[in-house]
C-alpha cells in the first residue's frame, strides 16, 4: 500500500511553545533491499551480497548519515513468498549470513552507530543469545542490541524437531517474553567490577560478584551465571516488532524499542496508545520505551522517478510488492513531511526504514532525507553519545544483583 503525502507541516515549535523532540532513525539491512527484484537493479552488486565488504560498506553509509542504528535481518528458513515453506523461485535472493556474526564482523570497522542483529527466540536458548550479544557489545564498545522475533511456521520447526507442532501465536510471544527476561538476567549475572585482574594477588575475578540467576518461567529454567562479563551498556538494546496487536505484549513488556506497523496516522496513534497501556498495566510505565514507525521507502530527488523505478522493479518481479508495512514512494522532502507528521500526531519517537533497493535508497536516506530533517531541526548533526543506549537517551541500568550503593557519609 502506498501512502499519500500530507501538506508540509511547519518545523517551528508546537503550540505549547515546546520544541519538537528530535527524531531517531534506523535502517533495516536485508539482502539487496526490501523489493524482491532489488538485486537486479544497477549498482546492487549481487555477487557481493555474502561478503564482509558488502555489509561493512552498507553500515559505513548508515554511519555517515548519523543514523542511530542498523538492524541485520535473519530467519530460520530460506526467504519465500509462501507461508508453507520454499516457493521454489530462483529469480530472487535466497540465503542469508548469520546476523549476529555479521554484526560482530562489522563492529570493529565502525565507531558510533548501533548494531542490532535479529535472533529468533522460538528455537534458540537464552544462554546462547545472552553471551553472543554480550560479546557483540564488548566488541563494539557499547553499541550492541538484539532484535527479538518469533517463529511459527511448521516447516521452520522441522529444522529443529524439538516439538510435535509449533505452539499457538500467543504462546510464541509469551515464550519470547520469558526468553528476554532470562537473557536480561544473564547480562546482570556478573557485577560490573567482578573482574579484578590483579596480577600481584593472582585474583582475576571476584567469585562473590558472579550470580546464579535461577530464572524459572513458563518456558525456560536458567541457572546461570553467564560465561561472559557484563556488557559495557549493562543491558544492550532490545527491540521487537509488532505487525499487529498479538505482539504488543512482547514490545510492552520486553523491549526498549518497538517497531510498529501502522498504515496511517490514526492507526499509528492507536497502536502507540495500546502498547503504552499494556506497558502501564505491566507496571513498567515508568520505564522509557521508544516506539518507531516502520516504512519501506523508494526515494529519488526527481518527482516521479522513484515511482517509475518501483514500477520497473514490479515488472521484473512479475507482481507488485507491498509487504506488510507502509510503502512510501517519493522525494526525501516528501518523506520528511510524512515522518514529521507521524512524529507529532501519532507520538512515534523514530522510524525504521526499509530501503527498497539498498544500493539506491540507503544513500537517498543518508544524503537526502537526513539533511532535510536536519534543516527542520529534527535530526542530529553529530553523534552525541558513544553507546547505543546513549544515542537513544536511555540510561545505563543498575545491576539487579549488585548490592545497592550506600550513600556517602
């Protein structure tokens, strides 16, 4: 579904006199782009899609545009347009690199941008994910996150054979909530100063500052402690996506950033209100939560050019591509109008953009959209923090297992 562009909104302060809060921006990195025919576009370089050079270049472009973070998409089966498994098509990108390992490879080549790989909670153990993402946070010096998703299809379950059949959707999300809680506790299982590293005394670690987490939920029982020291951020960023209300509980109870799929301002506003209501009911209303809108974007500086390119891609694919998120086609200025309106009217604090063609639309975001938002005072002109949590205005959480600090006498 395409969206119409509303009249340009003024970038002046709102009627209350308070300046509009700045926007946060992230991009999704997946293959050669969101459109299934994106690999056939000039500049797409499909021969490099499984190389470190490709991913390093994409993240470098996003960092040059001062974006908050990138997400690395992942999954448990080959990409397919069929809900029942492989669609047998050979004219589309098939296959992915592991998202966490790709992020770890890119981390030493970047300095400030956040790195958020996707993991599937349904068929992975919290212990494994906790140490993988903690390692990424150490390698990236405080810039890691994890995008938590679930897996329901039977053909994905058969890769593992752990269950006779996938659980119902509500069970999948409830399990993911348990998964995140176990992961968060494992990140806290080492106190910040547990490592002594005292050569003179021969003590590398203070065993009293490593803690059994003893998590027992409906779906997991995790003893702990982790084998990886506490991440530099304390708690790396956790994100989750809600394409519909079934995932609102996961976003509200477990995430620092939620990606909401809403087709227009009214539905975006309703989704924001619903998620915040669930969070309040869970007793977490005092905890900060960013809610981002999600859009697939085709951008060009010349009016009509992006629409023509999208139509050409649809012709190559043999069918129009819509996806399950809003599809925007237009100029960077028109997209800035839309984002500004959603930001002010729906209460979204940021956006995750899915470039239709990474080779074209990612630079259009960083070199076209970002300068336009900067001119409106809606986006940073320099990175203001060294950690991903810092970029999003989130504090470093205290360790739940450490004794409370005593006030100075």
